[in-house]
C-alpha cells in the first residue's frame, strides 16, 4: 500500500505536513482537493473534516498536521528530530502550538479576504494540482465557494484587519527572539517551532520553495502586495525565507 497525503494543495497546514514528511524521507502520493470538496476526501481517508490527513503504508491514519510532524519525527535520527528530548522539545511543542492557534488561522483568514474577491485571476495557483472535475466545478460554481468559505471562516473587513494586526505582532515577537543572533527560534537547532512558523507564515510571504505553486506578489491586489513586500522585508520574514532556502528540501541523514 502506498502512503498518501490528502490535502488542499495551497493550504499552509498541508505544507507543514509535506515539509515534515519530506524531511523524514517518507514516500507518499499527494491527493489534492478543492476547498469544501476536501471534507468528503478527509472523511473517506479516515480523518475528520479537515486536512491534511496522512494514511501511512500500513494503513495508519494520522489526521492533524502536528500529529503528522510527530509521526515523521520518529523516523529521524535523534540529532535531526524536530522535538528533541527534554526541555528543548517541550518548548518547541509549546511554541508550535502558539503558531497553530494564532498565526495559522490569522494568516489564512487574511489571505482569503484578499484573494476571494479576485479568485478568478488567481486560478492558475488556486487550481494547481486539482483533479480535472474539481477544476471544472470551481470554474462553474460562481460565487458559491467564496460565500461558503467566507461564512465558514468569518471572513470580513473587520476580522481581516484584526488578523493582520495579530500577524504583525507574531512577526515582531519572532524578530525579538532572533535579536541575540541565534540561528533558530529556540537556539542553534531547527525544531518544530521553526518549521511551523515558516509554513504558517507562507500566506503572508508567498515564499519560494513552497510545496505547491504560489502567485508572485505582483499578481495580488495592490494593498495585499504591499503588505506581502513589507513582511518579506521584516526580520521574521527574512528568517522564514532562509528556512525555506536552507531547510525546506533537506532530507534525513540517518535513522
């Protein structure tokens, strides 16, 4: 049985799972789906209503991005693990949880607010990797997906402005951690906290090296493009860019 990962390709939580599986050199087939259609796919795979859902080659179902990180991490040598033994691993998990609960939903909400009104012109990236019937459904369903996603996530002008302010605070907090010259958020070792920050900041940065095609800033609406360029120039944005360049496609060096 071939392992598989059920995703929304552009989802940053799915990118978090892809990154961990690649780091552990786990072979799998990605099964990408459109927003909303993903619910049925996730349930069929044995998960809940959200993605990513990973089905291992022995049939084990892992239905959460953090649980996928931990599953993959057990296949790494101790000196490569994202959750090192002891206090460092505990602090990495705690900071990861903060990003999962704050940066992840905030960046997603802001990005949907900026892109749903112009989703037709972003179709090449929104549809990347999707099955043909889902692409055709997306094109033929008019405003219904936009309305459904907005309602499900509470996307409106006020919530998007609050989300952007929260993202700015997170970026400032990350930058403050790095002022002492450390290479990573918790010192000199790459952990789950670093991976999670880089993956979940992707909607705000549109980084190179992402596991699914992303639009360039110039394809975005003007105000959104300005914020993306501003955050790319932020010390935390530059940090995330370095993680994509140096860590995103690194594989394990032992078991």
